[in-house]
């Protein structure tokens, strides 16, 4: 019985270390590091941060698009107020939508566009852009493991 417990415990530890090693991505912006979930396909980009009740202050979601073009995000089924930050292909901040309120109006939720073409979008808890005193041109740095499309 002890051997079974030992094997189970070591298996759980191995699984936990694999999950943390492969599942943690980060970005840096204005000297702050954020742990991010990466949305790189249509399904994950469409779902985004919907239905989340909370997000840690040092977390966010990074959306990677195939092309640099005008983007527009909305808050359908999003329960968190967010800062939506748009970056070009050089990962320079080109547009900001700060303190965007949650929306429970389904398809009637308004869009929040980028005012210039963007390839990357970073969603953070509302207030983070003000806290960092972000200005257009700020550079977004990707940690290892974030795959950038060609």
C-alpha cells in the first residue's frame, strides 16, 4: 500500500511539473511581467476571457493574429473590466482601449476597435495601462515559448 501511495504521489508531482513547465507563458510591458494565456487560433480568440469571474493582477491574455490589420474586440459574456492593448507586428503599442466595462448584452455588446492596424492584442485587468502609464510606442516583449506567426 505504501508503494502504491509513493507511485501515485510521484506521478502527480511529475504531472504538475510538466504542466507548469509547458503551460506558462509571459510577456513584459513597461517593466512589468504578466503571465498570459495565448489565444492563437480562431476558437481561442473567439472565447477569450468570456465567463471568467476574476483574473490575477499579474495575468492576462495575449491574442496573436495571422496578419497586421485593423482589429476590434468586444466584451460579449465578459465579466471583467479590461484594458485592451493593440500592438503592431513590431510589438509596439499602437492603440489602447482602457477600462472597458463588462458586457452581458450578448451580440448587442459594442466593439472596441484599434485605431491603427494591429497583430497582437493584450488584455489585462482594467487599470493596468494607467498604472504602467502606457503611451503609444511602448514595446511588448515575449517570453520564450510564445510562437510568432511568419
